[in-house]
C-alpha cells in the first residue's frame, strides 16, 4: 500500500508538471549597473581596479585615487554625502562603507528606492571580501576573484621573503602630535605583520599614546603616516619625533615617514603597502623569484 501511494503521488506530480508546462522559468538576471556612485575612497579605488571606472558617475571629495577619480562629479564628503546630489546623478548602484556619520544619508537613499550596497572594509580580510562584493554588485564577480587572487599572491610572496628574518619591533603612528598609533587587528597592523614586523602596541583600534609609553615600548622602527598627503612633505611629522632620542628607533635614525596612504586604505593597494613596508623593515631580504 505505501508503494502504491508513492507511485500515485509521483504520477500526480508528473501530470501537474505536464499540464503546467513544466517548472516556471528562472527570473532573468538583474542587469549590470551602468551608473555607480561611490561614497568611500577605498571602494572608489576598488571600482577602478576592477576596470569599472567608466561606470563611476559620482564620488566623494576625498576620492583622490586613481587620478581619474578626481574628475568625477562630487557628492559631498565621506561622513556627510549629499542625498540630493546622489539622486541627481540617477545611479543604479551606490557603494558605501558603514559609518556612524553617514548612516542617516545612506538610509535616506534607501528610502528613495536607490540600490545601495553596504560594504564593510577595515581589516585585511574585509578588504578582500569588499573587493569581491563590489565586483558581485557590479555584475563582474570573476574580476573580483581574479584581483583578490593577485593581491594574495603578492602578499604571500613577501611572506616567503621575510619568513626567516627576525620580526622588527615597530610602532605604526597615524598621527604624530598627539601620538595616535595603529593597534592590533587594524589594517595597518595586519599589513605591518605581513611585512615581517611586530606591532609593539597591544591595544586594539587606534589608542592615543604618551611619549613615556612609546619609550617603554622601545620600537626599533617608527612608521609615520603623513598628516597632509596633498601638500605636506613629511617635515612636520619628522620634527615631532626627532626630539625623542630616548626611543631606540629615533636614536638609530629609523623613523620613516611613509610616502603615501597605501597602508591606511582597505583597497587594491594593500599588496603595494606590504611590499613597501617589507622593503623598509627588511631591506636585506632578497626578492622572491616567484614574485
């Protein structure tokens, strides 16, 4: 009897499929967006690295890389984008990283029925995930995977170069006066560690440090990001540090003002940053033949 019931049920299903013309057709794929607004500098860099720059129709005032991004219409700042300016561009995709300052504006764009992709990007893993999410949202998932693979390969190559070298005790300062350092788990710290460094700051996020604390941490190298990437030459940052000769790095002349902000942006330049930091920390390490 159970076997008969099963056969009757199967027959009924087959009849239903035949009478209805088979299963319903799959929904057509959503068309790839052609007008993209980016509200985060790192995401703007990702879009251009994915060869999608021709679709970018709006950016923030801080989206300065690559140089082509500067020519795109501006829609305000990162924390205060103009909803009206974004709507006027008629985008079919908006990409943005979450932040307390831009939450209200992003919610307003959603209420306006605009398509918004919220893309977290702070750590190295989130950087890779952000690249793939932006590529997926733009309808080019294969490009995202390819870019992530290339970046991982370059970072792994650096790891092989410095694997046998002692880790260099390093302080990564994002601000010189007062001293704000990159703590454990931040993107600069992760890139530093990938380059063969040891972050002397155990705290998370970006703690403010007194000079006494830095002396006790005794970094062998101090990496200083520039406060004014647009016009500064690093002299202000150097002057803030060179008076503190009780710090081993300063006494030995191992203060390095970084030439760009590659280590601060979670985008396609993370591999550039790792290679740059490795050359600073381990100048004696020979290049990997597989690079």
